[in-house]
């Protein structure tokens, strides 16, 4: 099982529908014969689980859905990709059971959920190393500082910073072509907070998309381009892209995005947790939802499937803590403010607030 299986499936479905914000149904589990009925046999589980949200978290949830459906052919799991913000809008209206998110829930989203009576269980499921990429033939930008990225992306750069040599004088006098996550994406929110210093604040003259495959195609097709998205989409496209090493300060070492560096906490400020949010009522009243989330959080799946799709599994103690959180149906979020460069220890220490 490879990441490309899930991603190519997603691209095919998105191409057919013509809109990457439509819900993307996960593949049905392979057909199998039901066991012979006996007086003691329990009926096969049935039902529908709906998930939507982040394109960054999509590969993880899609992989979980495919494997889950093989073991539970009576249950269908659909996984949409409308961006973190778009996913929360649906979730807080009670339209979905699970919201994929590449950032914590925001204040206005919490209020929307409260107003609709939607209680949520926040579950970090992996770590990601948000990756800055350039074209493979870019020979000059092997590493960049956070300040240089800010110079490219801050609102004041629009109409002023249009060439590479305006970022660093030793860079060539070539046009700077930018690609980034769409403004409804949690990746956009996290990147702007980490790099610009203010969430949802950036120049507007860049090519934006909630579909990371569009960004891959854009950067890989232009030697002057630079873009950003989750580590999995970089690792899925070997040879098409080159990752930029990041220096937190001018004097800091340049660190490449990788599973190892994200877990060690050395790739900063662009390492981050990614999440699923579960509707508590759905978990309590729809057995298929609880069954899927338990499958998702199973230690083997939370390690092996997460690795297979290119993300960093949480440590065993964190996995156990979040399984217990779901088992107890503890609601709320541990993020009450902006947290850039959050560590696993931080996640475990925070008190939940609804």
C-alpha cells in the first residue's frame, strides 16, 4: 500500500467532479462473503461515517478509511477535502461526523460549534513538517531564513518583492513566482502565523489552492517558483521538487524537513501537530463512528499507516493519552492561543477548554 494509491484516487475523483471542495467518497471495502448465520453471530456493522476538511490530513484519513472498510464492509467512510476552515464550517453545522484539521480549532469556530450544540473531541493524530519547496533546477535557494521567507510573504511584499534578488542580493535577477495553500486551509493559517507572525496575513498575489496537488504541479513546472505544503506531498513527488532547508535565525543551523527532525523538534517553526475533531454526539449515537475512530487511534494503525502516508507518528505515550481522551469522550481544545512550534509535551499538558 503506497501513498500514491490514495492521492491518485483523490486526484481522479477531484478531476471528475471539477471542484476540489466537493466531498470525496472513500473507496468501498473489498466485497466479502458474510459468515454463516448462527444463533450467536452478531450482525455485521452497518452505517456511514462522514469526514471532511484539511487536504493535509486527507491522506491519513483516506488511508485509515480504506483499511477500515476492508475489515468492515458494511460501513462506508466518505472523506472530503474542503480545507480546514471549510471542514469546520460543515462540522460546526452538524453536517459531518469528523473534521480533518491541520491547525487547532479557532475561537469563532468554537463559538459556531457551541451555538449549534456541537461538542467536539480534539485528537492530534500525527506530526507534520510543513515543507517549503522549489523547482529541482533552482540552484540558489538551498536554504532560507525565516526572515527571508517573511520578506517574500508578508502583506507589504505585494507589488515590491517580485524578483529573487530582492530577497537576497546574491540570488539571481529572476521573477519570484509564489504558490501556497488556499486561505481556507489550516496550512495557510499555520504558515502565516509561523513565518509572517500573524495568522491569515500575507500578500495576495500568489497562486493559491486547497488542493496540494495543484501546488505540486505549479512549482514543478516553473524554475522560478517557490511554494509550501505538508511533508507528505513533497515525499510523494521525488524528483519533481526540491525541499528548502530552513534557518530559524540567520545564525541557526539550516534544518531540512523530515520525519526525524519533526519528531525531534529541531525543524522549527514549521513542525506542527495535525488533528481530527470528532462530534461527541455522533461518537455516542452512531456505533460506526466510534468504531472508525477507535480503528484510527489503534496503536498499530496510528504508527504504521501514518508512516506510510509520510507523516510522523506520535510517541506511544501520546497515542495512549489520546485514546483515553476519546474513550472518556472528553470535549474541548487544548489550544487557547497561538502556539507555534508546539511540542508533544505541550499537547499532553494542556487542559481542555470547550
